[in-house]
């Protein structure tokens, strides 16, 4: 991946094929630099492919993610929007590092950058990997229980793209906007309804129902949300690494109930 994964697009395509995946999409955070390699790898292995991205958005003082699928990754609108979104990552990362230094964990920016490579793409995941490698925590789950989350050392809120802008960048580039792993955000029922309603009003069309970040009960909950808002339904592994992710590529269950799969609506954009 180009953002916070540990495998290259070529390795991901090979893993997807080995695991029986038929249609694949690389959805790096705020970056489409891996799309050309992902498409070429999929084609060489006989896999169908949809362009993808996962855009960081601020809504109700929380960071949420909007996935784009099937868009034109060479469209200047989405490229410039993503560039602006990435622009604040280095400043935020340095502030995160300063906080961690104050609790006795120095040089975290440099350590995280070793995993990110590019300061414009540095994220909490890269900090988490550094904290594991340096022995502060045993695994990334322990990291996020003690650091880098709201109220814990190393958490710095950042103002990402607006929901309206993120959806517009995707749809204007001929793609479909989809809410990623909605069960992760901790919204109140009122906040969640407002989020879904505003997303739809801006032209959003889909929601992840089955994902590596959801429990089986959440599969059912968000299947009902999809029906309530007339959203198409998506499946996403949220796979970042063989050693970190709960769900491997190709191992998710099927969508529950009578839902409209996003890939049926994006058939004309499949490569």
C-alpha cells in the first residue's frame, strides 16, 4: 500500500488472487498513487478491479472515512483535494510526537516516519507500529488502548476534509461515495442519523455493512441502515497487514438480507 499498509499493491493483488477474491480495490488513505500499480497487478492476475481511496473527513468533531470506488484516479479535482487533505499530516505528527515525548517516549516522529516513508502520509498506524517495534507495547491493540486515541497521550485532533467536499471529489470524478466502517465512530443515535442524512444529501450512495471492523451484530444493524437510507451495501476487509488485521482478504461473509451490492451499480466502472 502507499499509505498505512505493509504490503505493496502487487503483493496485495497476489494475496487477493490466492484467497479467491474476484473483484478487488486498493483504498489507501487520502492517496491514489498506488492505483496504477494495483490496476496493472490485477490485470496481470486476471482479477477485476475498481479504483479506490479512503478519504479522511471531520464530522461532529470526529474523524470518519469516506471510501470512493470506481472514480477516475487521474481526475485533477480528486488529486488536488487529496493533496490538500494530506497537507496537515506532518504538522499533526510532530505534535503527536511531542506529546509522547512528554510521557517518556522520545523520537516517535522519526520512528513513525521509518514506517510511513512520506511525511505527508504519516498516520497513527505508523506511530503504533513504532511503539510496538520499540517495545513500548506488545501489539497495536495495546497501543490504541493506551496511546493515540482521544484522552490518551499522542492524540491530536486534526481538521480533515469536509463531508461535502469528500463526496463531491468522488462523485465529480465519476465514482461512488461510500461510508467506511460506520460502527467505529462512536456516534450517538442522533449524530449517526445526521451523518447518514447529510452524506446522502451530498450525493453519497453506499455504506460498508460487512467489514473487518464490524461485529456480526453490526452487520445486521448497518444492513438495516442501508435499507432505511436506500444505500447500496459494500464489503471491505479493512486489511492493512498479515500481522495486524482481524480479517484477511477474501474471508468476509456475504452481505446479509436483500441489499443492493455496490459492485452491481459500478459494473460499468470495473476494469
